[in-house]
C-alpha cells in the first residue's frame, strides 16, 4: 500500500478508534462505580452487623413469622435492627447529656455504645477472618478488626453532639432526658 492509502485508511478508522476508547473508558468508570458501591455495601453491612445479628437471633425461634427467610421474617429482622440502632443513639444522647452536666456517669452509656458499635463488629470481623482464611497471618487477624473498630468509632462520633436523621428523634430524646 502506498502512503496515501495508509493515511486514507487511518483517517477512515479514526472515529472508530476514538469511539472504542470512549467505550472502554465508560466501561471502566462503570466498573469502578459498581465496585465502589459493592465495597460500601459490605462496609455498611459490617458496621450494622450487631443490630442485624441481634434481630436475627431474636426472630430465630418465632415460628409464627413463617419458615425460612420470608418477607415477614426479614421485615421483623429489619424492624428490630432499626429499634436497636435507635436505642444505641438514645444511649449516645444520654451519654452526651450526662457529660455536659459534668458528671462521670456518662462513662457507662458511652462504654455500652462502644461495646455495641465498635467492639462487637470488630470481633465478628475477627471471627470471620479466622474461620474463612485458614492461613491468615496473626497480625492480619487482629490488625484488620482493630482498624475496623477505629473506623466505626470515627463513624459514630460518640463524643460529638450529632446523629443521623434516621434516628435523630431517639438521640434527642436521650439528650433531653438527661439535660432537664
């Protein structure tokens, strides 16, 4: 082929090459979004694991909810998990209110909040790592759950006067109960 024909073919195929590049970039961006959302879903599930497990344990022996994991049982697990999540923020409101009053009694609800929200999920993660990865290094078995406990502590912000909108009513109830 002559140089003219090579240039002609390259010019004719240029839109296809550009479109192929754009398609590959769009697929890569879409895959990154899906993986990011999947990772976030796993982390959120681990953060809320104590509440979900508690709801599961409490509904296990309730035969009137139907067999297996039907809609009724899943809704009751979700309702119980939300109730215990709201109870955690009620305790957080009590702890913040007692701390603002200047007493040391705030340490008891604060400790309960830490145990439920930070220690239990990290222990569940520790057990998950130990039982799924047989050849896990001992440092990995304890460092990852420790970092996860720090993450959950930073997420709940137990020493700050703040709560998510979903359970703000429970937090305010606990706060006003102790401040008045």
